[in-house]
C-alpha cells in the first residue's frame, strides 16, 4: 500500500525538516536547503505510485549555448557517480535534480536517505556544474 500525505509529514516532522505545503496542490511540499548564497529549492511530490523529490538546479538561461554539450556530459557523469540521484534536462532546458521512490511502503529510513542524498549531492555538485558552464574556450 502506498504511503499517504500524513506519512510524508510525519517523516518530515520526525527529521525536524522545515517545509510547507504547496498552496492548491495536493501531495506537494516545498522546502529549501543550503545557505542564501548556495541554496536548493525542492518539491516533494507524492502520487499513488511515486514519491519524488525534485528541484530546478540551473535555469536554461544560465547556461550559454556554447557550454550546453559540456554540461550534458557532466550530467551523465554525475548520474553514473550517484545512482540514487538523477540529473536531467526538462522540456525548458532547465537542469533538474530528482530522486524517485516507489510510493508503496516507503519507510522513514528510505525517505530520509532519499531526501538527504538529494540535498547533499545537489549542493556538492553545484560547483562542478557552475565550473562547466563558466569555462571559456572550447569544450
């Protein structure tokens, strides 16, 4: 049986994690981790099949056209390095970070691990992504 919204909030409260419900959206919570200078805004989304932790990592307009191929290569490398957490490009070209778990019987430990890995990996790899997009010269 899939976990429900009450369970997600119980898990977040047990972790003493700061969050708020997204207005007008059922099964969506918003949180921010990091510092003001280096932060990551995340959504925790729950549907009958999946628990997803998703954040926009870099906006498409932040990535010069000349650096997009190098960034794609880095994202593939990061996906190989961190199998639980996935980096990808959405339909707008924004870089996303996400972790997905089947919603069926997600334990508190699994939830905590997914949330912590998403935030830790996200903050750890941000500098690598910036270095790639700021690099001058040929890819």
